[in-house]
């Protein structure tokens, strides 16, 4: 019987010990400009800051105008936990959509969209100070993406079921050996 409880203790320790790592992913925390902001003068760059540094390989920021046309930007850069692109010279007044994709160090991909209104030539410029955001809604990016790895929540169910099968098997073997 002590083997049975040892097996259960080991399984519980593994599940509890591995769960935080499985659930930790790169989450968008703030942006500059903020979602829904009105920007009246060019910024030096567009920035997205994440809860942990994303990998530059596979991460991307792209912009589109209200008609859906892609606005050319420079390459996406990374400084610490912040992805950025330079402010495009070709940006015109109107609703601008920021499409983004961030790849976590475990390969998990987060993506989403934000928007702001650009009105060049206004007399007062609005400072688009970075503020916390709600979790972004995933969207399709204008370029093809590789298949996304399974999300952490879809991994937990098979792992949990596997642990339960192992516990059940250990219990059955222990019962058979003890003659119960």
C-alpha cells in the first residue's frame, strides 16, 4: 500500500511541478500607441511589450490601413520584452491596424490585433503612453503562418489523463501483488 501512495505522491508532484511551466506564455502587456488611441503626430516607432521576452524568429508586427492594404514597415526588432517596428514614412491618416505575432521560448504562438487612429497635421499631438491591455483577440496575420503548436490548455488534458492512467495502473499492480 505504501508503494501505491508513493506513486500517487510522485504523480501529483510531477503534475503540480510542471503545470506552471506549461501555462507560462508570452502575453501582451502594453503597447505604444495604445489600442484605440488617437495619434496626431508620428512616433519614433510602434512598440508591443510582453510579459516575457518573445523570440525574434517568428515574431512579427505588421500594419494595415482601413482598406486592409499593408503599410510597409522596417524589420521587426526586439529590445528586452518589447517588439517594435519603426514608424513608417508611408503611413496616411485614418484607422491603422497593428497585426502582431509573438513566439514564446517554448514555441507557443500568441497573435492579435490592435488599432489606433492617425490624424497627421493636427495642432495638438496626443502622447500615446503605454498602458496595460486586456488580452488581445487572436486574428489572422496578412502572411501565411506555420502551423501553431497546441495550446497549453490542450496539452494539460492529455497529460492529466496519462497521469491518471499511470496511477490506475500502479494501483492495479499493487493490488494484484498484495493479493486483494
